[in-house]
C-alpha cells in the first residue's frame, strides 16, 4: 500500500512538472512583461521595446498543443481503466453463475467410490445434496440482496466510478476519513445532494458487505466440501474394510465366534475402563468445580474490597472537587468585587474627565467668542483704514497742464526722488481658511486616537490595525484618488 501511494505521489509530481508548472511559468512571464511594458511605456518609444508578440503566441500555442496531447492521453487511459473495471464486474457475475452451477454437481470422486453398502452411499449422497441445497439457498439469497441493491441504485456508471475512485483514495485508518471523502464527493459531484451521497454510501457498504459474505461463503463451501469428501472416503473405506471382515467371518464361523468372544471381553473391559474413567472424570470435575467456586468467592470478595476502595477514592475526589470549586468560586467573587471597584473608580475618573472636557469646551467656546469679537473689531479697523486710504487717493486735483507734463510720484519713487520710509503694516497678507477645532474633534479618527493615547495603547498592534480601518467623516474627492495601481 505504501509503495502504491509512493508511486501515485511520484506520478502526481511528474504530472505537475510536465503540465501545470510550464503554464504557471508562462503566465508569470507574461505578467512580468506586461508590467515592464506599462512601466517603460512613458520612458521608451515603441521601437525600443524588445516585446515580441509573435514569439509569445508561438509559446502559448506550443503549451496548448502539449496540454491537448496530454489530455487525449489521459482520456485514453481513463477509458482503458473503465473497460477493465466493467470487465471485472462482468467476471464477478460470471463467477457467481459458475458457482451456482458447481453447487448442483456431485463430485466425480464421490460417484466413483465403490461402497459395498448401497444404503450408506445413498445416505452420503443425500447428505451432500442437502448441504448443496443449503449453500445454494444462501447464494441465491445473496444474489437477491445484490439485485435489490443494484435496482435501488439510480446513479450512472461514471458517477459510481467517481464515487469508488474518491473513496478508495482515503485509507481506512485515516482520521475523519468519512468527512474528507464526503467533502471531496460534494466537490466532484455538485449535482448530488449530501443526503443522496450518504444513501449511496450506505448502498455501497451493503454491496461490499454482500461481496464479503459471498467470498466467505465460497471459502466455507470449498473447505466444507473438501472435509466432506475426506470424511465420505474414510467412511466408505471403513465400510469396505468391515465388508471384507464380514466376508472372512462368513467363511470361518468358528473364528468368528472366537473373535466375538474376544471382542465381547474387550468391550466389557472397555466398558469397565470407561466407567472408571467416567468416575475419575466426575471426581476431578467436582474437585475442579469446588476450586472454581472458592476462586470465585475470593474474586468476589476482592472485587467487593476494590469497589469499596474505589468508592472511597471517588468520594475523596468529589470532596476535593467541591473544595476546589468553592475555592474557585471564592476567588471569582473576590475578583468580581475587585473588578467592580476598579470599574467604579474608572467611572468616577470618566465623570471627572467629562467635567474636565466640558470645562475645556466652554473655555474654548469663550476663547472663540473673544477671537470672533477681536476679528470683528479688526475688520472695523481695517475698513476704517481703507476708508482713510480711499479719501487719500480720491480725485481732488484741478486741471493743471504743468502737472500733467511733469514726472509722477511713482516715477519719482522709482528714481528715488523724495522717497520716504515704507510703512509696513503688521497684518497677514491673506486670510487662511481651514478646519475649526470642533470639526477636528468631531472626526472619529482623532477621538479614537486620543482615547488610545490616554489609555497608553496608541503604539500597540491593536491601534495599528484598527486606525487605518476607520473611515473619515466625509469621503475623499474622486479626483484625489490615485489610479496608478489600478492600471
């Protein structure tokens, strides 16, 4: 069996090396070349790439042709194996019919034996015919059971062959053998429900049991037939010997009387010896029975003591278990009280934290109100300065041709004529629009990160695993998603 499994493993490895590995290698090569082309498409021109589609198609066609030839070879082997299996079933039926025919035949050896007593030979033949009838009725009963099993089976030959092949692949000493081959049958026969697979499994077990019974019956018939022929030959030989003795005795009456007297004396002696042997055997049997009764009494007393010891051990074990349970219950109650205290302390800390957070929130709101008031005042001041600037740049000049032809202040400023020190306003160049503190606090990612940081768990594997899975309050814009890995 181990050699057969080793051969199957070697054939499976050879099949993978010849068929599956080349296909995987070709697929990996094509993926690698496609990724290279996508990466180099923006860096090289089409003329610079060494990608040869014709060569790749040639390799693919070669692999297809090899795969097709291999599949045809496997199909031919499958047909040959199916034919062998069908021939085996047919041979089994033929053997069954031949065994039925052989049951009805009387052995030629038994017919050719010469017996001086016809009644003895007739009784031997009658006993043989009764034996043949008994075995033949058992064979017919097994055939009827097999026909009933085959009649109830609605599966096709192909499905039955798949069932036999899958079941035979799992050895009988394998753990969870039935669960494994039922799962494999569900995969290979998806059209068959599990209940139908279980019922077919039961019919297959009945079929195998019927076959084993048939083999056992055949072996029993062969053995019993051989023993019967030997006993019949010995009986007939003894009858022939007795007949020859009778013939000799008929020719010599006097010798017969002497022999009879001698035999009578021997019989009497034998009877005396038998009676004495019977008395001795009865005495030995009585002594043996008394010894057995004593041994039985001792054994019962020993078992009684042993049961008493076992009851004491069981009672002691129950007491220890009860004490251990009570101790465990006490420890659990203590632990529960400790947990309740810790939870109460944690609840108090949580309430204090909530009050503290509420105070922080009120403080931030008041600060924001002050900032808003300050911004409003700054805006008013800005408008006032702008209004002052507008008044400064307002058109108040009258028509003056000389002024029109003279240099402007900007030109003079460029030439540095009458330049004054530049006034730098301490104010931002532009307003910055970003997220407020409330919007940042509302983000679940920030809140969970703050909770983990307060608990001291922000550097653990749990935090690294859970933080990337939290979704933001608003989904990101579609134009901001990267598509480089989707090509």
